[in-house]
C-alpha cells in the first residue's frame, strides 16, 4: 500500500490551493486500490476537511505513516518529516536566498525532494504548474489597475468571485478603451493572459503593426522569444541556442515601450537572461507604459522595477519614474506595478482542479513506476543528497 499525504500549507500567509482535489483523490483511489490518500486537517484549504471525508479520504493531523507528501508552496523547515519523499514548489533551483535554509534542512533530514517546477519534458517544457491561472488573474489585475489609474472603466476583484465562470460574467458589458497592451511570453502564463484578452474583446495585432500605428479599438500583441531577443553577433534568434546561452543575446523590447499602455509580463526569467529593459529606461519620455503586471514576478528580474510582492488584498504599488522608489499607486509621476506571488490563490478551486488534472495525466504513473526519467530530472535531493543534475547547488546549501 502506497500512502500519499496532502500536507497542510505552512508558509505564511497560508496558501489555499491543493495538489489534488477531493474528486481527484476519489478517482485515484478507485483506479488504484493500492494507493491510500490522507489529507492533513487544514482550516485554510479551498476544499474543506468535510469535502475530503465525503470523497473517501481520511483526514488526520499525523502524516508520519505516509510515503509521499504533496504540498504546494515551500514547507517551513520545522514542519519537514525526516526520511520522506516530498513534492512541492521549493523555489530553490535558482538559488533563491530566502529558501537556502529550507534546502539545507531537506538535506539534513535525509529527504527526497521532487520539485514540481522541475518536472519537464525532454525539450525543457514544463509539465505541470499553475501558470494558466496566474496568467488569467494577472491579466485581470493589470487591466483593473489601469482602469483605476485612468478612471475609464471598472473591474471587480477576482478573489471576490467564486469561480472562473463567475469571473467571466463580470465582463458582460465591459468596454475597454483603445489601449495598446504588450503580452510577453509563450507558455502557460501567456495562454492565461490571452484567455482574458479574448474574453474582454481586445484584438490581436502583429508586432510590426503594433509598432507602426495607433488603433481606434483596444489591441494587444504577443511578444515571444523571436520578437524579444537578438544574438549580439548574428542578430538572429534560435530558441535552442538562447536557452543554452542567453547571455549572448540582447533584448530588443524598448521600441514597444513607446507604444504600450499596459505591459502583461509572462516571461520566464533567471539572472543570465537579459531584462526587458533597465530601470533607467522608465525616466525617458519615450517610455509611455503606465501599468505593468509582472505576472511571473521576479523581484528586480525581467521587470527591474518590480520592487517586491504585494498581498492579494492590495496588489498594486507605484514606482517613481525618477527616484525608482516605491510609492502609492496611481500617482502622476509613477508607474503602477502589479506583483503578487500567489496569483492563482484568487481562483483556488479552479486552479487546483487544473493542477491536479495535469498531475494525474502526466506525472502520477511515472511517480508510481519509479525510475522514470521525468521524475529523475525533477529530483533535487535523493535521501538527503543532491542529485548529479543539481550539484551546482552545493555552495548554496553550505553553511
């Protein structure tokens, strides 16, 4: 019997998403009688303890009998159970300073860590994640912030809706003015952004058209790698080459900053990848962007004026164009930044269903079989030791 535990989220503020919904747990246990799922009692989870019990899932406090433990966000080090296999988003692969102690504790407690973020196909494409709903909520919040800044339209907050379906109903009768919106990225986050663009009636145009003229109706253009990056020597773009050595590329986003009212950023970023622009660019009169929703949310990352996260309840702040200091939102000399680290929490039940479906379709079987390459590639630690693929983290975990 394989026992899978759904842990209570311990990071503060508590995340309300889950890796598997009650209905998905019921299906797994019916299809696989050798699997038992146990949910740790939680007052914050978007599905109640009662809903799990009704689906035939045992709910209890102690998960020490479980072989595998599924979570969402980083697990506080003091909550880790030694000698277990954990699956969650550890946010350690980029050597994020705030999670150094977490990975160190994982090694000390002889834990096997399979990171959801590292589950990838052979070509490097992410297998599962909450990106689609991050894109949905981030795009909505970007539009909401622009509407508040200009007074031209009003959008309700996402978290006040019970579901994505209810959110769609709030768009009935909404009229967006003739804004120009730049959407960056091509992955799940971008797909979520485009869903909102279509739902609110914003028209897509090609990048060259977007640069050349204004329109009498709202438009967006999607900027993927080929539109954003140029090799320093050849002036060309190769996706494979870019991912292998991004430092050989320049970012060519700046011309779009002179034609864009709202930037919805869905780009993956790490330190070796050129930023969309440098912070000094916002001082120029040619930089007309008023609202930036940094949906992938890297502090000082692809959007260098992302100065840090805001809570869901208060998602927008300003950045002064001259001093680069944080201000209240909607001021004349500031750019509004929407930066929230847990956007899918605004639609937690929909986001959890989406995530669990992907987990069941693409990961569960490989996880049960053992030894599957997709699982090996995502295993950062094995019984308390860094795996060969992640030995570059050795210095990061050192005292």
